[in-house]
């Protein structure tokens, strides 16, 4: 009898885990996906500024992005019964499992779609936000991390006359080295992106597309649009009823095998309590390989292997954007790169003709790291590397950029 493996997710981690698990003998893989389309989050900060590019960040046809031989159930997980080993969906359906993989990612307004929405609802949400931004005089972006900084820079490039305010809880790019933080502050100052620090009791809980007032550290800021560009925590609310499953932040508490400490049949990718610095493709790649191998081992009654962190030298994002294209600014940190890549671009001093060779032009173009023998930062990387946010989706999902899609309803 086939063993049942259920994956809750739908993004790049769950897709790659499914591709590995479906190869196992006598294993039936079921994917529970909250939307009947795939959207590429790396491109969404740019899409908020240029909504006409939204289709480039979407794979709308399940026939294109689904993993062959995997059964798909499009719905929202609401509860897990660990005794009965079932996942309950919003419509009441129960999905049984022998092993459960949770790869649900994090909630971030506008950057990720809400589970259960149709493609048209999602497009309408993004379009309405973009229209409100276009008509606004003052936009507040709440969140001093890489996403908030990228959105603030993108808005400045697209709308030179708007007032752009970036609200940071305590520091800009808090997890980065001091030199990087100071450099980012200087770029913001040069681009007239106003930085404010502190919290506000009257800050909206979510996106607000109408005027309001914010009080921050004795400053009164009137705004037309408020955009919270920070993580709201992992999408693990369907596990809150399971004792000893989640920590205070909503992360699944796991052991060295990425296996739940409370329920050995449950594994986590990207939404666990092991701190690897930040979430990146290199980190997730190692995690979905560990989880897929350990799920197979569990079902076969074999010993599980400990997880080895992917790219352990990488502790902060290696690429920072403050706007894309002409007028934007970006910086590559080669200290966060693997040794072979460090030798590229003249060991951190980039530009043509040293790097890249012509064979790389279709992906990143000439001078993607800046001008020859100069630091890999400035407008050059912003122009060359900005499009990679869209192009990279094609490495993982087929059908990206298609406009027509099967008719969808919300779930």
C-alpha cells in the first residue's frame, strides 16, 4: 500500500520537495496549495511600482506549473489532527497523511497573496494598491529591511516628486554590518527618502490606501498610503491547536532532522525555529533536500540524517536594491558569496570586459556588478540585476508570463 505524503505550500520549496518525493517507490504525494496560480515574490516589490509587469511574475495555468504525478488540492488548510493524521481544508475536506511537510512561507502584505484568493482577486488587489500609490502625495513604507528599502527606492525612482517615508522599528537593515547600514542611509538621504525610527501605536495593522496620520517619536506624519513591508510571521496558524508544535513566533519547533519535536510525522521547510540568518534560495535548497530524504527514511523505517545548513557563509542577503533601473541603486556583497563566485567580477571589482562573458548577457547583461575595477554597487547593478527578479521565476516554474488562465474562483 502506498504511503501518503502531504505537502502544504505551493511555492518553490514545496514544489522542489514534491519533485524529490514523487520519485520514491510506493509514495503518493499530495500538494495542498492555497491559490490556483503561482506568483513569484522576488518580483513583487517591482510590481507594486510597475503593475503592468504583474503578469510576468505569475504562472496562471496549473497544467504548466504542477509537478507531474503529484495530486493537487487547491484549498486552505485550517487545522491538523495529529492523532487522526488528517489535514482539514476550509471546505471541510479531510486529507489523510502518513507524513506531512509544511512549507507555507511567511505572510507579508501585498508581497504574498492571501491563501484562498482567485487570480483575478489577486490582480485587483495589486492594481488597487498601485493606483492608490500613483495618486498619493505621501507614502509611508513600514519596515526597515531589504523589502521595505527596495519598495521605497522603487517608488522614488518612479515618482521623483512624492514624499517617501521609510519607517524603521529601530535600525535600517538591522541584521547587516554597520558599513552597509551607513551606506544605505547615505543613499536614502541622497534620494530624499526620509527615514524615521520608532514604533507607533496608531500604525495600521495592514495596508491602508486612504489618508491617515502617524505619530512616531514626537513626529506627526500625514500620509495618503501606508504599506507594511515586513514579515507578519510564518503561515502556520492551522497548527495552533497542536500542543508544543509552535514557538511564540509561530515557527515549528524542530530537531536536527527538521522534524517536529512534538509530532515526528511532521517536517518543516523555512518555517521552523532553526536560525540560519535569513531565508534564501540557497538555505531553502538544502532544507527541502533534507526534508525529502528524511520523509523517505521515516516511511521506510530507516535512520534520519541531520540537516546541514546550505551556504553557511551567507548570513545576510547578498544583494540590496534601493530602486531598479536607471536612477536606482543596488549593491552586491561578495563576502556573502561562495568562493567560486568571489573570483567572478575581479574578486568583487566588477564590470565589462572582465565580467561577465558574453554567454551571460541574456541573464544579467554586461556590467551587472558595476563598472570595471569599481565596487559592485550603484546604478549599474540596479539596471542589470533588476530584471533577474522576474527572469529567475522561469528557473523553477513553467508558464510564467502567460496572460490567459483557466477561470478561477476563490476558495
